[in-house]
C-alpha cells in the first residue's frame, strides 16, 4: 500500500461519513466529529492487537468513555462494516473500569480530570487510547486528535503504543503529526 492509497482511503471514508450522516444536506462537508468517527474506524485497519483465543472470532470493540461528542456519527460510520473480517461493536462507558474489554477507547474531553485514573485502569491491557484532550500523547495516550485550523489531524505516541503491545502500521505513523519533542521526524 502506498501513502497516497492510505490517504485516499481515509478521505473516502470521511466523505462517506459526511454523506451518510447528513443526508439532508448533500455535498456539505463532514462535521469535526464525523471526521473523527471515520478516523477511529480507519485506525482499526492500521493497528494490530495481540491475538487471544477470544479475539480471533469476537467483535472489535470501539468504546466511548464519558460524554459522547459524536452524536451518532460513530454508529453511522461503522454500520455494516468489518475490520479484518471482524464485526465492530460500539460501547458507551460511564466508568473507566469497564474499558478493559475495549480495543479502541475514545476518552472524551469530559474525562480530562480523570485521565490518569483511566490510563491506570487499562494498564497492561491492549487498548488503543484516543482522545482530543490537550497533551494526551505527551501524558501517555496513544493517539491524540489535533485541530489544524478546520482540519482534523492526529498525533501518535509510539512509546505508549508499544507499552500497550500494539503494532501501528508505519504507513499510519507517516500520516501523523510529529510529537512535540520530535518535530524533525517529518
């Protein structure tokens, strides 16, 4: 797969999210959270989790911890889709202790005050953490959404991914913004 192929797939999914989420306004650009929902779905395609017996046949769980900012966009993006032959489920969580069964955990900005507790609750679990909380990657999260003007971008903390035993595709890593301490990476 080439870099352009990955970018085009991400953009196609984002465009599709916009079309399915806003049928009343065809041609309107997707909202910030439609784009973020599409990114969550696509992240699953470029991350490998350690395989346990239950993971080989079970669904891939995308969880939202705290106040859900997606407004149904996440459900619309993944509707009828699979990742690597696995169905996808969405779970909405009110407490961090339930996040251990998640593959992807979106930590809502409403949980910023409990961030360290959330990370401790999934310590030694293979969970891809994603958030828009300021300083998320610098504080131990794996993927942080970052707004670049009106564009949604993302930053990846490879050390946090390795600590969760996640293998992130080098192609996805190339699309990420550099971590603040390694701005010379690109």
